[in-house]
C-alpha cells in the first residue's frame, strides 16, 4: 500500500544519518532514527509488506516525527516527516482509537502543517481525513464510527490477515467501551464468531465439526 512512499522515507532517513546532535541534551539521535526506519523498511520488503510491516514502518515515522517536533521543529526534516505522516497515515487509515503509538497529537500537528503549506489536492484530502479523526474525541459516536470504517477498509485491503482482523474486532470493542452502545459490542462478538481461522473455517463452522477437539471447550468434554 505504501511502497512508493517508503522509498521516499528511506531517502529521508539517509539524510538523518548525516545529521549531528545539536546539543548534549538531544534525546533522539538522528542515526538511531535512521537505523529504526531502515530496519523497518528492510523487514517490510523481506515480508512483501504485510499489514503488520506497514504499521511497524509507520510507527518508526511517527517516532521520528515526534522527536523532530519536540526537538528540531525548524529543521527541514520536520516538513518531510509531516508530509510522510499524513500521506502514509491516510493510506493506512490511521485511527486514534485503534492505533497504539500514542501519537495522535503529532498526526494532528502534521495534518495541520500540510493544510497550511501544501497545495496538492490529494495531500490536502489526506490531511482532512486525519484531522477529522484526531479531532473527533468530543464526539464518541463519530470516533467509534470512524474506527469501524477504517478497520473495515484495511481488512478489505488485507483480507484474512490476522492483524487486520484483530484490529477490526478491537475497533468495535473499543467503540463499545467508549460509547456503551450495545450495537458495537454485538458487532464485535459477531465478527469474532465469523473470524476466519487458519484452516479456512469460521469459528462457528469449527464448533459444528464432530471431530472438533475443543478449541472453544466443547470437544474437551468427550475426553477422559
């Protein structure tokens, strides 16, 4: 989904490696950020960019973006990282309800930066998408709806991917925890029951098999 952007980010990481710490108080060493991004890119390429690879690579970009926002906001790399955060985040359907990086503030800042400085229609649309999600905390129902929408779109892009399936269930479960609306809990349980297992059968179909040995507890009763 983001291979072309990954090449751009790798080139950016090479630039990081050439930078020297600005002071003794620098907490995020550019060389370390480069190594993390390079490692993530290499792993993603080796695995043909699974959904988890995409998320891990994006996490390294978020780490770099937060570091430069806090320590080097005037560095040219800041703008590049803001653009990458928006472009790749929108492609991966970044959602603050299911993302585990704790970077919503940086994603919002990056999107606002793109809105202010970019004239590219696609980038502006990406920024608007991310801002809608990071600004939805005051509207739990809308935040929940976005989480379900984003997770479902990712699952279509990565069908049968375990991590994408888990994210979709997590989105609905967190939506229920946030809103206490029973429809989200029902949807989460429905999707757990229908989840595709490694053998290609749904959980419901597996429970119906006469030789089922009890992955969900039923078959174990037959054993002594």
